[in-house]
């Protein structure tokens, strides 16, 4: 027999920096996201808020904890025992009867007591009196167990662990964005980082089927399904890009193909973004990682857009990106072999310093406008959860 945790205490951090009115909106969205995640997992629960904390009442503590680890906006959380009292005598009596379940024989402990509200005792007084009934050795510097006691108005919450969350902002508080997801390592990470900053992410994937296999399509779906664990249902646009690629391959100098592909993708993505009421595009580009990601080439690609293009990975090296990919479990999917539409017909010596006037002159000859319209009409949309 032992102590049964009956609630989870949830902490959030960055939301506190907002004004009171904005903070209430963000708190409400975080609670909504928590509820949606737990409902999706089939967990029975109740959620309530109390002075800068969110609490989840549930019998399924372990399963709920796994879900909360994937909810953006949560800094940390603790499975806890909820005592429906703030009376000092009742709290001390609880510890007198139950300390053996918190601290095993021959183990040391320390106490950290906090109070919110008005009480007839101080935090220090409560800690001292609890310490007297816990018949274990105290070690304030390196205890085997640290017991946290939070007295909040008429309730008391007791726990021994602080489980780290993802932090960031609640998904959807920063608006909607459209992420170009390729199936490689970078774009799932940039999408995930967009979610971390509070963005609801819609996905768009450009493929070259039937010129190549459906491998990239299958990978994109698998990645979006994984990323949906962090934001709920996701929409994925599948864009057939082979006709545009063939036009560019036939009529454009080889060294400019990648730049022309990317500008066409940006134009198509903007049309889809505006349809979705998305406020920005997100890409997995990292400065100087490949030829199309030099400052000169990024500037030329940017010119094709009217919406902002967010690049969360811009200052990261490959090792840093891979580390996040492994953390979120997208790496194993991304390294599966595929034929990427941007690498199809890739020249041996791509331009690293494209000039905008040259690219615009080539695009006049390509006359892609009608082909872009046809491509969007042929797009397929899937909802993935």
C-alpha cells in the first residue's frame, strides 16, 4: 500500500509575461489544449484553474503524464496528493501517518513549503512542524527525497517530483502558419518549433509522383501524424509538382533550377496559406546548409512571397537540428529513403549567388502562372490526427 496521487499540478511560465487580459486568453487556450489532448487519449478527467496553476483530477496519472509532456505551454507538472484542507493540524497529521510512503528508511529528505492566500501560520512554521513528525534524517543540500507542500487558499498539494514540460506557448495563441514539409530531417523540426511558439500549423508537401515513387508522400503523412500529437488534428496539402519541374527542366538553365523550384513552391504555398487564413510560411531552411540557402539565394526566394517566411532553423547547424529531430522521434522517419522533388533533376553546379533580374527573365519565358493554377486544382487535402 502507498500514497495514491489523485491530481496533477501544472505550471506555466512565459504566459505570466503577458498583460492580464492576454494572460487569461492564453490560460484558457492552454486548458482547452490540455482537455483536447486528454479526450483524444480517452482519459477521464476534470480540469480546474487556481491562481496561476492548472490542476487535472484523474485516476490515470501515468497515462495523463505522458500526454502532458507533449502539450506546449506547460513548463513542468507534478503528480500530487490533494488535501482538501489548509489547517495546519490536519496537514501535520497527514504527514504523521503517511511520511513512510514519501521517504523510505535510511533515506534523507528536505521540505519546501509555499503558501498562497491568508493563513494563521507562515511557510517556515509549517515546514518546521512537518519536519518534527517525519522520522527521517534531514539533508537540505542533497536530500534523497525533496517533499514539496503547496498550501493554496483552503487546499494543500503535496508532491515529490517536478516533471519537465515542453514550455513555449499554447498552440494556436500565435495564429496559423503553413509549413512546407519535405520528408527530410529539417522541415519537421521547423514545424515543431513553430508549434512551440504557439502556431497552429497547416502542412503542404510537394511531390513528384508519378515521376518517382510515392515514398515522399507516405513519409509526409507519417511525419504529420507524429507532429499532430503536439497540436491535435492537422491538415496536409499534397501538391503534384512534376509538371512544373518538367517545364523548368526543359526551359531553364540547370544551375537555376533549385531557385526556380523554390520560388514556384512559395507562390503555390501563398495561395494555399491565404485560403487557410495562415499569416506566414514556415520552411526548414538553415543558412548556408545547401546551395539554395545562401543569403543571396534566400533573398531571391523571398521576393516571390508577400507573406512573411519564418525560418526557425536559420542559425542552427545540422547536429543541433538532428538532436531535436531525435528528441521528437521524427528522425527515424526522415532518414527513410525517398526521392525528393527538389533533388530531382538537381544540377551538378547549382548557383549560389542568383541574381533576381536573371531569375525574373527566366520566369517570363517559363510562363508558370497557368500551370500553377492547374497544380493547385489537382492538389489533394488530408486531415490527419
